[in-house]
């Protein structure tokens, strides 16, 4: 109104597409894309995938394949899963961040892939020389590439 010199200030409401809870990698990807004002096409170009692939990830129709995770982490600028906790959870985080299969990481550690799977699920914990190998690998990981 012309006689009222009041300016209303408030936060602009978030778009409907903005994820309210970050439960999946697709949710993290959509949030980051909207925060940066990017189109799905632009994110797809950065990740080297098709635009429809990004759409499917964001709508949680599909999950990214393991080999896309390192590029997604770089695009996000952070790791969307927790690396805290048990040695198994930290090994899983290490493996995902580098896009390694269980078989590949198991070879690095000199163990069977099934054993690594049980460690990651928390069904078993490494002991003896295997605990030392895993700890050394994670120590190098924590100190940087």
C-alpha cells in the first residue's frame, strides 16, 4: 500500500522438488543440484552420464552403480554416508568412496570377499594380522590420498 512503508522479509519457500530428508544418494544429489542452481543436464555432463540417469537417481527409481560413487562424491563436495563407527563401516565407506568392489578391496587386504562382507555388515570383526592390515589401510585413508 502506498501509505504503508513496511517491507516484509522472510525466507523464500523451498521448491516442491527440494528433498526434506536426505536418505539416499539421489536425495543428496538433488539437494546439491538445487542449491547450486544446476540443471539435471549439467549434473549429468559433470558425472558423464545421461540426463535420464540423473533423473532416475534423484527420484530414487535406481541407485548409482558403484563406479559412479567417486564422481558423485566429488560433485557433492562431501561424503553422503558416515565413515564413523566400526571398522566394518569405515571399510565400507573407504570402498564406496573409491568405487571399489568387495572383491577388489578384499584382494587389497588379502582376505576373502565374503569375510569383508561380514565385516561391513557387522557380523564379524577383523582380528590379528587382518585387523592390523585394515587399520593401516584406513589410517592411510584418513591422512589423505
